[in-house]
């Protein structure tokens, strides 16, 4: 039995190192994606489209809004948040809500759906949301 426990402990240690590296790389990719997108906006149409197409081919599209909310809540599962705090916290998972007309309305909808799916708990008294652990 101890061998299994040791294998699990070692695998978890190695995964933590890899996840930490991935988070740093994801952050850098998001920043560079922003540089390309912002600078492409200054180009003539054909050049802008080519730059954005190259970006798309290289790194794909950013993950979806719902996945970003999930990731933020999961990473901060020891705390509960209002929808406004979730919006402000999405920065920490490299998700820009600036491209959405009404991000807060979207966040409220996402949070309600995550509650229905059983992924998130909502405190009926203060309306705060928390990732449902295990």
C-alpha cells in the first residue's frame, strides 16, 4: 500500500510543478495575444486579417467565458464571491471581459447555470458564490 501512496505523492508533486509552469506560460501567451491583437488593430484590413489569422493558427481561440469563471472559482475555492468580485477576479485567470458589452449580466447567467449543474453553491443570505468542493 505504501508504494501506491508514494507513487501518488510523487505524481502530485510533479504535476504541481508542471501546472505552475503551465500557468506562467498561459499568462505569457495571453499577454502576447493581447499585443498582437492591439497592434493588429492599427493595420490596414488585409494585414490585420492576416495577423489575426496567424494568431488563430498559432494559439487558437481563448477559452470560453464559462470556463474562465469555473477556473477562477476553482482556484479560489476557499472563498466566496459576488458576481462583481468574479468579474474583477477573471483578470487573475487571464480572461479579458472588456470585449463583452455587459459582462456582469453574462457572469450572473453563468453563475446561475453553474449552481443548477451543481458545480457552484450560492449562499441564499448574501448571494455569494463558491466552488463546490468534491
